[in-house]
């Protein structure tokens, strides 16, 4: 944990100040072990340089994500992230330069790594799962301007109005107990002039085909698969990802949400074998993510998202990407940017 983080960190629920005691440091002055303590005596440990705010929440709800990111490691999907999320949400990577960025639900740490490499001043990754002790550590190795906090993102242990850059929560918020509560908790830590960037799975069930696909295929299939073991869900994802490569059949299966490959941006000079491999890997990841055993997976209607955004920021001129976010289908990776 860097000394910089000490200026921002606080008790996650009450937002009370925290005092560092019994600390040990590395040669750069970063905290390796110690205790963060409130005036009332509540304590949170720092283990292996990571503050741990997990003694009041259950990490079992996100064990599936820890297993997922330790297995896949999103770092191989940078071209997807740049082509989809960055282009369709921010326009370019210039949005990150010299910014303080909170990566809420950082998963594998890949996006935190890219933010730091693309010029962010400092990055704070928040994640509740055990990925923080595996793939995150590997991906962030050697980066000196990144901190990791193990915590629930619906109670971020950061001071209110403290983040004057970007609080980023992309393809994550639907997996929390309450989208509304988490969004408001994350918006609370944004400083005036900063922005909260988020998206949520949409309730896409208008029309007969979409209603059948969502209610009679997706929901029963997820109810069945999500109760199975990691290996079983992975075998399903691998099997249907092979079928996705079959012309016509694969397109039909994706249309029915049996498999989720999504768009795979082409690479210049890429061989057809390499592209097939990337399509397969993309389908495995997205299908597992869709049907994994994580406890929460909310789908909100456009009206629910509009109401949520308005409750945080009534001034519509302070909300960016509204026109494109509500398109059906929306640009891949598009998220709302809510400025405070």
C-alpha cells in the first residue's frame, strides 16, 4: 500500500478516519503489513500490501469471479477493451492521462494495468474476490502507481468527494446485491469535477423473440448452470465455444444466447488460425461470465437506469453518452459518464 492511499482511505461504512499502527515497510516506503484502526477500535488488517475490508461482508458471493479471472486473465483482451470500451465510452485513451482512477470491481487487474500504462496519475483497484492474491498481483507487478484494496464495491473504503478523476465500474455493477446502492456509494466518493463511469446489463426482453430468449432460454439455463461447479460450467463454455465456430450453427446458437462470443476485433496481419483461437477464447470467457456461479446478475430496464442516473445527477448536461447508451443494440462497451 502506497503512502498516497493513506490520504484517501477510511472506514467503509461510517467513513470514519483510519489510523495506521504496527506497520512494516518495504524499501520504497510502501506499507507491507499493519493495522488500520478507527477511534472506536474497529480494525482492518493490511496483508501483503493490501488493506483487507472483508470482515463484514461475504466474499463467497464472488468466489466464481476469482476463479474466473485466475483462469482466464483478461490481459489477453486489450484489443477488445481499446476497440470497444475505450472508443465507445471515452473516445480515446487521452481521457486517462494524469487522472486518479478507481477501478471498482477490477477483477484480473488488467484494466488497472492499462490505465497506469496509458498515463494515469494513480490507480486504485477495488475487488472482493481472491483474485487480488493471484492474477492481480501478477498483472500489476512492477507498477508503482497502483494500489489494491480488497473490499466490497458497494461500501468503498474511500473518503466521500475524494476522487477528482474517474471512478470506473464497467460490466461489474450488475453482480452486486443492489445496483442502486452500489452506484450511489461509488458516486459518493467522486469529487466535484470528477466522473462516475458505469454500465449495467440491460433488460432486453421487448418483442416476442427477445422475451422467449431471455425468459425461456437464458434464465432457465443460467439457473441450471450457475449451481454447478467451476469445472462443469467451464466444460459447457468450452463445448459451446467450439460450436460457435461452425458457420450458421454458431450464429444461431449465439442469437439464442446459448453461447456468447461477441465481437472479436481483427488484428492486422493476423492468420486465420490465430483468429479462430481468439474467437474461441473470447466465447469461452463471455459464456462463462454469463452463466458462472456468481450469486447476483441483475438486468435493469432503460427506465430504471435513467431513474438511477437522475437520482445521482439531476442535471442531464452532466451526463455523457446518454444518446448512444440507450440505443438498441448499443455500441459494444459503451458506458454512461456521470459527472459531479
